[in-house]
C-alpha cells in the first residue's frame, strides 16, 4: 500500500507540480513546460529534457518581443 502511495505521489509531482513550479520560475505556461520537456526527451533523452526548458524560455522571450502588444511604445496601435 505504501509503495502504491509513493508511486502515485511521485507521478503527480513529476507530471503536474514540477511543470507548474518550473513554469512560474521561468514565466512559461505549465503546458509549454510539460510539452518542451516531453519533446526534449524524445529528441535527445535526458540531455534534451534538461536543456528543453531553458531553450524554450529563450524562444518564448523572443516570440514575446516580436508579437505586437497594445500599449507598447512604437506600436502603431499606441499612436507613438
């Protein structure tokens, strides 16, 4: 019974809690963190999983800079 409880808690922590906490740390949605870890694992195993979140955070930051947001200085919707 204890082994089952440990197994369930471990999978809940790995599958739900860790992506949520890591997402808050690097300011990424938890689903993006979870998908990047899964994709990194498929591409390059443990090394890919370790590098997936930092690379995704960099890519996410670049995408956020490229996307127009209302109120940003220089944005045509802002009116200079």
